[in-house]
């Protein structure tokens, strides 16, 4: 089962689901790649704990 959900945040703050990922390292790499391509903020949400784990802003 995938543990992490990757979202992008639109300019108005609306979160849009992008993908499910099995581990945090995989999700973080994908988030960084998407952030560079789109310029939008992205974040990784831990489905088990119900918390935001990291954001693309924390990588900048």
C-alpha cells in the first residue's frame, strides 16, 4: 500500500492530487522534479499519520 500522497498547490491555495508514492525518498524526488518544472508549490502528505511531511518550499 502506498503511504504518501503528492499534491500540488494552486495559486489560490487549492491542493490537487498528483500521485501516490510508496516511500518518502521517492515522493521527495518526484516533488522536487515537479517543482522545477511547474514553479508551483508541492507537498507530500503521509496517509498513515495524516500530516504534511515536507513541502517543495522547504527544499528551496
